[in-house]
């Protein structure tokens, strides 16, 4: 497979170290691109839910792939999130092409881009962190249940469903939270003179414009690699949303060989 050259790739909410992470699909994607910069916009490694007994080979493959990219000249900016907040203690660290930051500001074609995870807007993170962690446990159980249901549906010849998406879409409070999150980010970005604002955290991939009496801004969210399997790509002066499609990689012999060794089918995910 010929690699696509890209200027910037933004990934968020990969949640390595949890059962919900689609690490194999992420490896396939990373092996298909040649980016100058990768921005990991929070919750790349899920420290909250990390367990010593759960670290599959596929998750290690993601780290090895990242190391290979850095060796080949890609700069990686690791923006801290809530699930990897422990890294905020070293958020000015640089190790060669690896930069750890709490936020990042880029200037692209004369326009300012503000990048941060977004948990700063989450009240439960500020005042009741234990509630947020408990919610994370429940979310992980929901993903496990979703995988079982989808395996049954596939055997029955039916399509996959996402329980978490259905719950989010049906609960008015969840919909309102997402809308409030986006509006807060956009209005704050306008106040501070940014042309673009990029977040993660809410697992909702989106590119949208916004305007108020003070100005305008483009809001973007790179989504996640638990449910949506999405990334933001910047190339030739334009931002686009990438969505993983398994048919793109079904004939990737190198990946399939690794997956067969580990007893896993290529291109199969179930959230």
C-alpha cells in the first residue's frame, strides 16, 4: 500500500490499555500514511483504566508504529487529557521528536489553530472526579456488551450497532452537554483570536463553523478510536475528517500476517 503524505494528523481518545480500543485498525491506518506531524490530543493511553494483566500485542504494535514514525522523521505532540492527566506533571518535556504539552497553538497559512483535549470544560472533572471515573468503568462494560451483541448480529447477517451512540443520541442531557461543550470551545476561541479550535474528549467527530457578534471560528473534533475510528487530516492547506473503512485494508498482507499470528481477523471491529 502506498502511503499518503500528510502535513498533520490529529488523533484523540485512543484509550490504549482498554478493551474498547481498536488498536489493530489504528495500526493499519498509521501504516497507510506518511505524516510530518502527529498530534495525540488526549486520552491516548488510558491510565485511569490501565490494568497490568491487559496489554494485548496489538496495543504494543501501536507504540512500535509510533516509534517507527518518529525514527522516520515524524514529530509527535502528546497533548494531555483527563485519562492520562498524570502526564501534566511533565507537560513541558521534550524527548527528541516527542513533545508533551497541555495545549498547542499552531500557525498555518497565517491562521491560528488552538488545540487542547477539552476536559477543562467538564464539571465532573473539576469537582467530582470519582464520578467521571465510575462513568468510565460503566462505559467500558457497555463496549464489552456491544461487542458480544455485534458478533451475534454479524452471524445473523445483520449490521453492527453502537449502544453508546444510541444512548447518547436518546438522552437529552447528553445531547445538550455536547452542544454546550462545542459552543463554549468556539466562543472562547473567538474571544482569544483563534481561527480554528480542535478538541477531543467527547468522542464526537465533527467539523463545523460558528459565528457570533465578535467573530467566527472553525470547530473540529477528531472523534475517537473506540466507537468512531476517526482522525483529522491536514494537507495542502485543507482540513478533512478521516473515517476508517475496513475494505481499504482487507488486502494488507503485512498486517494480516501479524493478525493471523495472534489469532485475529483483519479489519474486524465491533463497536
